C-alpha cells in the first residue's frame, strides 16, 4: 500500500472521529474564550500581540541559534514593553501571550479553516450535558499532554515520509496541513533584523510554524541554564517545618519495649564468622597475592632516577616504516578493489576520514605510473628522523624566582612622598583641579562650589578667594614667574586672573597684558568659536567659547594657551595668544573627539589625545601627524609628558596606565594595571624621577620612573607607594607634583587638599 493510499484511509478515519471529537474540543475552547472576553475589552490596538506561529515563514538560516543564560536576563524583560503588537494581516483580534495563554491549552492557530469555528458554534448549541461534563474534565486535567494541544495529529510518524508531499500531516478535523513556502534568505534575514523579538522565536518543524516564547518560558529557561530552580517561587533553602505536634504529646510514638536482640550479639553472625575463619585456616579460601609494582621510570625525567636509567639504552632506535599489505599490490584481489559507489561515497566523507590509498589493478609492473606522494613521504620521513630526539637529555632545573627581574630596593630610591604632612581645608565642594606656580610657594585650587582659592604651601594659609557662579573645571598657573597670571576654566568661559603677586614692575606688566581696552576684532574663521571680552567682575580678560571647556594647558614660554572642548569635534582645540589677545585654530584636522592636549617641554611639538589614541603634530610644519601612538585603551582620561620630552604617560578610564617611549615604538613600552577604577589624572615630576596617578578609588600611586641618557638602556619603572587618606566618596580628582621638592598634592572629592612629603 502506497503512502497516498495510507493518507486517504487516514483521512476517512479522522473524518469519522472528528464528528465525535469536535463537540468535545469546542467545549474545551469555550471556557478559554470566556476568560479572554474581558481581556479583549481592556486591550488597546498598540498592545495587541501577534499569535506565535501565524504568518511566519521559516528559513533554516534564520534560526536564533543556541540559547544561553545571558539571553534570558531578567533585566531585559523589565525594559521591554508588555509584549504586545498589532494584529495580523487577516484583521482578526488577537491577544497577548500573558492573557490568552494558560496552563491548560493555547489558542489555536489562525491558519485553521473557518469551518472549525462553525462546528464549534454548533457544538455549543447542540452539545449535551454529558459533553460539557467531559469538557470540564479535560479542562481540569493535570496531564502535561493536555497543556499544549498539537496542531499536527499524525502521531509518531516521521516527517521524512512527507518530504515529497505538499503537506506535513493532518489537523484535528482531518484536513491536510500544507507546507509553507520557504522565504528567500535575504528577506528572512531582513525580517529578523526588523523584528526585535526574533530571538524569542523557535521554529516548530512538527507543526511547520514559528512559536514565540513567552516571558514566563524565557524566565524558566534562564533559571534552568543558570542551575537554579525552574520556578521563582520555589525556595531551595526553606526552613525546616516540624510537622509533629510536641506540645500535647505525653507518650512516645511507640510504646513497645526495646527488643532483646538489640543487647545480645547475634548467634547467626558468630557462626558465619567461625565458618569463614575455619575455611581460611584450611586453605579453602585463598587471597590474591599483592601485585608487584611495575618497574617503570621517567624516560625524560630528572636526575633522581639516574641509577635506573643507566641500566637501559640511552639511544632509542626510530620506528620502522609499515610494510605494504595486499591492498597495495599492483594486482590485488577483487575484494580489495572498491566499486564506483564506494568511490563516490569517499567524496562525501571528511578529508581525515577518507582512505589514504585506493587500490587499483594493473596488468604488469611496466604499466604502473609513478607514485604521487613518493617525494613527499620521503621528505616527511627524513624530517621525523632528523627532528625527533632519540637521545636522553638531562632536564635543567631553574628556580622560577631567578627569572623575575631584579628591582632595586625602595630605600635606595628615596626621596619620594609617602606620608601626609599638611591638609588645606576651606572648600565646601569637591576639589576638581589644582595647580602650583613655578616657584613652588603658592598653589591654586578650584572646586565645584564655584570658588578659586590661592594657598601658601608651607603654612596652609588661604591667601585669596575668587568666587564664581559655576563649578570650576580647570586652573593653570602661568609657567613664567614674572607673569603671575592664573587661568581659570568654567563652563564656556576662560578667565585670566591677576594674583597680585610679585614686584611692582611685574604687576605693571601683568596689568598691561590683562588690559581689555585694545582687544582686536577676531578673524572670520574664529569668530564663531571664541569671543574675547573684558572681565567686569575682577578686572581681567575672559574668553567665551561655543562649547564647554574640559582641559587647558600653557606653553612653556607663557604666552600661548590651548583649550579643549570635548564636544567641539574638529573645532574642539584652539590656541590663545595672551600678548596679542587673539585666537587661532589648529592648522591640521583632528581625527576623533579630543580629550586633552600638551605642549612639548622643549620643541615645537603638540600632543592631542583623543579617546583611543594620541597624535603628535609639528606646529611649524602643518599637515598630517608626525606620529600616532596606539594605546589600545578603551578611553583615555589624561596624559603627562616627561621633562626630557621623549617619554609620555597616558591614563585611561579603565584603571590602566601606559608608558610610551617615543624613540622606541609607537606602542606602549609598559602597561600598568594598578587602579580598579577610573584614573582621573597622571603627573610627572620636573626634576626627580617620579610620576604618579590618582583614581576614583580614593588612592594615589607613586612610581619611580628613571630615564637614562643611554639610548640602549630602557627606562626603569618601580612602584613605590600607595597613598591613602581621602574618603571613599568620589575619590581623588587631581594630583600635581611640587616643582622643586619631591612632594605630591592631591585634591579629593571630600573638599580637602593633601600634601604628601618624604
């Protein structure tokens, strides 16, 4: 009987059964539909969810793949909407998975014919009381098979039988379930990209439809993958509940007296032991002899077993080649020669599983062609004999500690800051920035409370206070001692303040520089970026930028100042000249978002740090960058240059610090992972071989960084001290070295400035 005849017979059987089952099945659906009516009234059009498996095309390449516990993160569900979408193309109102699906069944697919609905209506009107009782019985069933009714009713019949047919089985009414047309791979891929819930869809090959997992099912699978209990309500560590009532119990559980056998040794066991002892003495029971330890030794082991190895040969002969068998004969037997079908099957096998030699028959030795792999196998044989060691060699015992680099003692690297000597208190907000003047007598600080304070270093006395309306981002003292000017950056404004220090002649020069009466008109290319204005509050000069300022840096000669606007993109870095009171853009294009800039301590080079790398430009030769330093960091936060100008230190927001030797390579010479949190700033001492880093973890690290004049000798980097003292709230926001002494200033989010000395 062919498959078509079987299918026809099954159609007849199913049609006869469907008449009896239709009423019963529709009774099962009736309570579900009653429950869905109030849900349908409360849903909106944008909250309607498409049923799982309707109008979905299957493509083998668009399957979501393997599921992992990270795919079912509970946080992801919280961010999602209620899992509702618009209705299907047919215009039928559908319901969400949370409301329409219950533990006892799911809503049937819309692909079923409308005849089911007509029959269900008839079954509801004409059904007997007996049918309703059966429906309620099925409704209350706890069987797992009744929870999700299968659309395909062919049972355990393999789907391979339907691969040449246009259908895959029959539904509950006995009608054929036609196969869906496979969608084009490109269309399927684009559909999965547009659908944000594609990862929750699983293709059901048995019913030829896509099923969308509900939130509860995804949560269940996530908990199973993590090794937890499937249900969130289950508590594996629930306290023990003593179910026995001990309060009113005055009698034991059993009033039977203790049996006598619990106190007297068993006579049966004594007889059994006596019988075994007698059998052992007479030799009826024999024990196995202890196995002798095999006389083995380590062939390439250490010298501890040299006395054993001396008894054996020190030379190991190479293994001989395998001799050819009958299948490699030029005239083998017929059973060794594969047929054409076997040769075709060899092509379908993996390369490593294929036979290396396929026998052939030749009439005589003269007709045998040259062997293709003769030269290759001879060469490999020679390599085996030449490269494989055949002589016993002694193992060299090396102490692992001897392989570690020998660092000098910290006592030999003194002086360096190691203890807190002084605290500067007065700010009410977090101290974001500090700067020391060239003489080392004064230090300026800026805070989020909008105040700029000038302190005396040795005594901690606050000499002067400037109050502003915004939080201070950066302060920078002019490097020239004869020009006591302090640059202050807050928001979009850059102020030049007269600190009123120095002699009368220096004050005259300073007031002349900060005089706002002769401000020239800006160029057209710069007018949209900055504007020079007089400072009416403190009588100086201020520069208003088009974006907020994040970093400033003075040139070594004290006339030029660079400002960085992190969100300014290509116009994010500009240069200001204080003597001529004008601004100019960089003569080159910045690639990326700028973070901070630096001037070379002795040459006309300019360092621009973006989030990923650092580029070095020559200001005298405008054009492309002369060098690009690849950091490999996630995001750069700060940088500092060595006084020699050949070494650069870069700090990142992932707690790593890179040391670049620019004469050696464009990649880091050393990468130090010392802070667990973001590095806020790095600093290098002008005269001592010291550099430091501060972080949001409320610590500052001090390192010894010695750069030698000999180019053949690499820099020496030694960690020296971890400075702790600031509170854990906010961490250390800035650090600067004293220009002459081995002292370190740290500014914390706890509104305190600390001075660490040796």
